[in-house]
């Protein structure tokens, strides 16, 4: 289903934007750029219509997935919703964690792989 892929991509884009939110037009452009390639042609107008319908479907009630912002045409993920999908973010400390946890490597204690001699 292409629609479910688009839905997850829309939610992912809005999750990256955070509390700033995004306009429907910019959301459609991002979705178009994510899915258009040399081998697959996309229609920007159809993509914009799909984004508009998705936003309208998912912003009706106060506990919907999306919420309207103060600016006209801007939407964001609803922070009041209890199960807003969040993306796991890794933090790299520039090697500080590696210095705190020493890695024990003994090359001499590695056991050699012993196979039975089948051809003797």
C-alpha cells in the first residue's frame, strides 16, 4: 500500500520538525522529494491533495494525531496525544563513552577453530 508509506513519511517529517510544525504545501514538497526518482514519476498535485486529505482526516479532534497551529495551514504532531511515535536518536559523545568503558581484547586468548580432519 502506497498510502501507508506516505502516512509514515508524513509523520516522520512532522516528527523531525518538532514544535515548529510545517505548512501543508511544504509537507507535500518534502513528500514529493522523498518519493520522486529517475525511475518513478510522481505527480506533485496528487501528492498535495493526498497530504491535504491526510491532514484533514488526522486533525479533527483534540486528541488526533495532528493539531492545527496558530498560523493558517500549519500543522504539527499533537503533543497531548499519549502515543505520538518518536524516533530513537543516538547521541555520540566523541569517544567519551569509549574512554569510560575499556574494551578488553586479548588476541592471545582467542581459541583457534578446530575442524576434524575429514580426508585422512
